[in-house]
């Protein structure tokens, strides 16, 4: 069942906004307090650790650019989870869909490397979206045809994608000069234009924000999106009222796969300009955390994704400057999610 984060817009007033925000503020404070206790017991400066995690992204232009670059795939992976989540389905295959999307984008970018930007760049991104959607359509079809649970099938598809990217990155397109499984670069026409040249920030940021806006409008402002949300809230009642529940299950997973595939395409066209094994990093887990903290509300997802990107950049600085394990930030993120979920239990009781 999809959970909503924000109160109804017709009831927006200072009191309702405060009641909405308080559980999340308390969750963040409690999570940092708990981790601060561990850091203090390990003999580190707690206040300096807090400062490093929270403000590294804003101390320099480079830190802020790195945060935005991490924000792009995190936002798209979260949306790849929240769209199926709105229909009551759990897309745990965003990692594999991102990898296959990156493979499709790379293939088009290499095969048609001589094409100009106006032709090649749209084709590369469309290939990433199409491959991600196709990869998600397989578990969606298994769900529709045989009733196989999407959690199991999407996870298994991830493992197949790991072998697939290894094959492609070490196959005919491999870069012999690279010491890691990597392909040769895509054509120059397949590279995203830069918003800032030094340090480089590609225009995938605009694409990701546009996708987030489209997803929000679709799920919250259209009748088709309303049917999707109703299906997730009560599929039996939705079916009684003539909503094609099974088709919406498939549609939601395919849309999620398309968004995850786009994330892979943006990594290739914006950041790396080639296929590199391991490009998916830990974006899947963080995307799930973002989607769950936001409770599936697509208006809140970009803000939560940016906050998690800040924590991730801060974690790298924490490990580099204070020698504190970066896993501490994973604990913070997990505790925030736990406390947010506990706040719902307390509120209901």
C-alpha cells in the first residue's frame, strides 16, 4: 500500500505543516544522536564529524557539484521504486535496470559514434530507457502470466545484469588500456552538454528534475495516476470499479524500469562517457531508502534524495579527513528510516 507523506493541499497551514515535519525532524536528530554516541565511544570528535557530514557539500563549489552529480542517479532510482510502490508493487530491480540501460546507451553510442549530437544523444538516452523498461517488463510479465512475486523476480534479474555488464565491458568493445572492465568511449555526439565546465556538471540534472516533475504530475494530478494510486491502496476495490489492476501492475513496473534505465543512460552520457563495471554503485539501496523515507510521496522524493546525497558526499569526506568508517553514514540513513517508520506507529496508536 502506498503511503502518503504530505497532507492534503487543501489543508496547508502552519499547524498541519508543523505536524507533518516534526516526526522527520525528530527522526533525523535521533539518528545523528545515536551515531554520535558511537563516534564518541570510538574516540573521535563528534561535533567535527557532524560538521564534516552536513557541510562538506556546501563548503566549496566542487563539493556542491559532487553532491548534485550523486543526486541525479539517487533521484531516478528512488522514482524507479516509488512509481511501482504507488501501485502496491516493489521494484527491487532498479540496479539491474540501470545496468542494462547503461549497456543499451553505450551500445548505441559506440555503434553510431559518428552521428551528430542532435541525433545521437536522444537515441542514446532513448536506448537506455527502452532497455531498462524491457528488463523490468520480464518480471512484470511473469507477475501477470504466472503470479510470480515481483520482489523475487526483480532481484534475480539484478544478478543476470551483473554477468551481462561483465561480458560487455570485457568483450569486443573493451578498452585494452583500462585496468578495470571498461568499454571504449561513446561518440562525442552522445555526451550530455555541460551546465558548468569546471568542475564539470552535466545537464542530466535538468533531465532528472524534469522526470521528477512529470512523475509527480502523473501520479498526483492525473486520472491515470489516480487509478494507479487506488490500485495500490486497495486492488480488490479498484478491480470492482473497473480499473484494470493487472495491467497497472505491469505498467508501474515498466515505468520504474524505464526511469532506472534512464539513470544508467545519464551515467554513461554525463559522467563516464563509456560503460564501466560497477557504475551502479550503491544507488539501488539508497534509492529504496529514499523512497521509503519519503513514504512513496513523489513531491518529497527530490528533497530526501538531495539530503541523502549530502550525507553520501559527507561520508567520503568523513572517511578521508577523520579516518572514520564511511559506513557510519549508512547507519544514520538506516536509523532515519527506522525512526520515521516508528513515528507512524506512535501516531497511529
